[in-house]
C-alpha cells in the first residue's frame, strides 16, 4: 500500500514489471544458486546497470526511487547477483569520478556487464558513512603509488575483477584507486556470510599501481563514499521490504491451503489477527521506504540520510518480528529446503548487518531528531 503522494512513476512500474518477469523465468526454483555471469550480462542488456548512471556516463539517469524497484522485486528470489552493492558502491562512485581513460574503461566494462568491481573501503569496525582517517596508506613514487593496508568486509569481492581501494595519501587526503584483483601484493581472504555471498578481507602489501589508477573527483572523496553508503542502505531497505512482502504472501497462502480438523487454518481468528498485524507492519515499512526514496530523489543521499536511517532501522527491528511470525505460521516446515522462506530469512538477516545495522541507523535517526528538536 503506497501513499498517493509517493505513487510510483511509469518508469518504476516498467522496471518492476521487467524484474518480475525475469524472476519468473530465471529464478523459478527455490534452490540456492551461485553468482551467474551470464545472468549478470542479461541485467546489462535489460538496461538495469545503466539505469542510475548519468547520461554523460552512458546511463539513463533514472532516479533512485525508480531503480530501487528492481532490487525490491527480485528480492524474494534471493539472487546471488549483487545489484544493490554494485549500483551504490561501484556505479555511483565511478559516475561521480572525473572522466579519465582508466575510469572510462572500467565504467564501460561494468555497464556492459563484462566486469565487476568491489569497493574495499571499510577498516576497523565503523559505520559505513564514517569518514575518519584511513589506516591504509598510499605514497607517491616515481611511476605511481604504493599502497599498504588492510580492508574488511569488501562486499562481493570474491567475484570482482577489480577493486576500488581507498587510502590516505601523503597530504592526509582520502584517495581512491582502481586495482586489478590479481595485482601482486594484493591478497583476498574469504569471510563467512549467512546468505552465501562472496565477501572478502583485503590485504595490500606494498601494492604498486600506475599514477592513472587514482580516480579524480570534483568533490571530497570521503563525501562521495558517504553518499554511496547511504544509497546502499536505501537499496538494502528496498530489498528487505521485497523479502518481507513475499513472507507475508507465502504465510497467507500456506494458511489457506493447510487444514486442521477438516477446516482451513485461515478460518482460525487468532491466525487472521496475526496476519493483520503482519500486514500493518509491512504497510508501515513500505511507507517509510517510500518517504526515504522520495527524499533521496529530492534532496540527495546525504540530506535524505535521516529518512533512510529510519527506514533501515525499522526494516531491521520490525522486519525481524514479521519474519518470526512468518516462520511460526508455517510450522515445522518453515525453515526446510522445501520452501524459499528459509533462504529469505537468511538474506533478511544479512541485509540487517550490511550498510549499517538497525541499531546504528536507529542511533543516527535519534541523534538527528534530537538535533532538530534542539534547533527549534
């Protein structure tokens, strides 16, 4: 249910329709699947990868409220293809960089679906939008730069061809480099993820790169990375809403189909009340997401951060409660391989831990409200 003032555009409905059609055709089973490079290229051919890019970068310049419909619609299938992270952490960052040969080549290959990149920015634990000085350092040498340091939780770096690596330069400024994943001195260490995604820790031992590997930006790199983090949180919230909507739908269908003492379970009033409670929760989350999407389009990710934080926090806290209800309503088969519900629950748990936890977003939102109240 969507408030009238946040009615979806024709482009958003068209993208959602194309995503629903692909989900029916390519994610037809409940089985977990690894990343599919062919399917990723299909995403590119459908125009999805180019959708949020500016026209100067060969994109369609669609607003984030529109493109987020794709990840929301695909979410129930629990795809291994990392569209949210690639859009927010790669496409947005490369689009913000100044045109240059290395950047243009990387962006063109990414847009075509032939090469993936991964952002290696996080270090010691901090919220994704945190902009403290990085321990990873780069120093100038005659023919380029030498980079040394350690990154944690580089999302989907296990399937990436290149990395976007942040470091502090000789002047104390944040720099960002495109580095081939097979570059000598660069080591990837696998990290466990509850939903099976290929996250990696990244160690750089005096990795040498050419001067043109450093990306140029018209504004501070730290602010670009912070905006990227907020966009990622927005897309993760859209994924969570898509998963929760599917959980509610499957719970209703299960109660309609299952019988007890010769009567459908759906006729039990107590179960009807639980479904209504779940619907009310989902409606609230949809509304928070639509507000965050609208504000992001209007104000940009940084100014929309409080609205995004409110949606992300609620999707974590209230989403977990809805998911528990769904599992309980399915009874003993709730977490079996027979149903998609188990994989959806694991993805929902992962979504809460990516892009800042629900607790971190709740703290950000509360701090912003406190500052606003103090200003009045």
